[in-house]
């Protein structure tokens, strides 16, 4: 009997790659609703949690932020910046296309 991988499992596995995670979050930040952004952050955080030994990188702020994401709550900006840093990512701002410079 052939087994299949769920889309979520495939997504989380692919998000273990930081370049993939950055591109994924960039796309969701650009076009997603706050709920979709929170879900995307949760998916990337889940991938990180699976790829590292969290007992060695225990961080109370990280765990608090992860639990907020598990409840589908969007973290405040300081927590978001800390979460992105823990994920090996950073937030950047660019000029929106079609806007006057």
C-alpha cells in the first residue's frame, strides 16, 4: 500500500531550508491577511522546532512566541522580531511597486 505525505508535512519539511522559509514568509507578508501571516509564522516555527534540539536552545521568549502562534495569535512587533531572529531571518521593508518615490 502506497503511503502519501500530507501537504502540511511536505510544507514543514521544505521550510526547514532558511531560503525557502524566507521566500514563503515574504510572499505571505506581501499578500496575506494577519491570520495567514500568523499561520505562516507558525509553519516556519514548527519547521525550526523539528530541525533543532530545542532543549539546547531553550529560550523563554521563543517558547512564549511559539505558544502564541499555536493559538493562531499574531505576536507583537518586538516578539515578531525576536521570533524571526531565532529563525535566522530578519524583517526588511521596501518601497511598494507603483508608488511614487
